[in-house]
């Protein structure tokens, strides 16, 4: 199972996600990983303290279309160019041009979220133009409801969206429940279980709610390929030795 540290970037800093209330996100306090919210420092600390090198990055400025979009972009490019880390990033891609731009940053995968994607046609065009293994689809939920700005996407059942991603040959899907982010309430939810139980054509990564190594063990037993984790690392609930036993 892949355990993937999360770095949510807001105005150039790594912030703590809580329940999808992005206006309230602040840098982590009393983190056992890093007291410096600079992304390069946090990534280095994750690697040195936990021996992890695959990072999920959410560019919250671009996802929300706020602040200076170039700030996080330059940080991410620097991270790509100065490290051997594997970087998968959600930069709020809406259309094909956005996807092409992010791939040109040199990241390993671009994550396309249902929250911002304009249409499934955009996803299909991306697969025809780029290596589908460089694309991950994030099926975004908030309180069990599919999160999508596109009316077309909102009308499609999440299971069907996951199946489409499988047919397109994408690297993986992420099932992200924003309400669980930073909640420490456990990762299992109805949206995740429905997709896990009905979709076998694509690897599944889950995000939101992981609080302990026991949670990761449960996810692994359910056949889930990976888990996004932030808070449980920063508060010390999951340590390097825990991961070695997973």
C-alpha cells in the first residue's frame, strides 16, 4: 500500500486542511514533521523522518482561483527540479490547456478533480494527447455529495465516473471526502465503500480522515492502493516504524 503525504499549498505555505473550509486553513502548529511551513522544508522533512517520497500537492490558490497563481507554481517547479520526489498535483485544472501547463511543470501526475473539471470530454481529450498514466482523476465529495462545478458531471453517478476513468486507463482515482479532511474520524465513508465494492478496473487512493496505522491496515485489507495522509503525520499518530509494519 502506498502512503502519500499531503501538502496543501495556500499562498506559498503548507497549511492544515480541515473539513474543506479552505478559508480557515492555517499552517500546522506544533508539527512533529516541520515547524517551517515552506513546502521544500516540509517535503524534505517527510522524506528524512518517514522515508516517504511520493507527495500529493493541492494548489489551493489555483483550485479556488485566488491569490498569486505563479507563487505556488514556482515553488512546485523548484521542488521538481531539486529533488527526486514523485509529485502528483491538483492545480484546479478546468480545461485541456490547464492540464498541459501542469504537465509541463515536470510533475509525475496531474490530478484532475471533479470539483473543477469542466466536462468529461476534457478528460477524454487529455488522455488522447498525453500518457494516461500521467493523469489521476479525483472524485471529490463533500458530506457524501459529489463535488463538481460542471452540471454535466454532477448528473453522473460517482461509480460511473470511476468506471470511465478505468476505461481511459488512468493511473488511479482518488476518492476524496473533503468533510473528513483533518477530522481524525477515520477514512471509511459510504462514497468510498460504494466505489471500492463496485469498481475493480482502476487503482483507488483515498483521502480524508486517516488517524492511525490501524486505519491504513483496514484500507489495505479492502484492496485500496493508497491513502493520502497529513494530520496523522503532523501530530505524530503515525510514525516511521508504523509504516515499516504496514
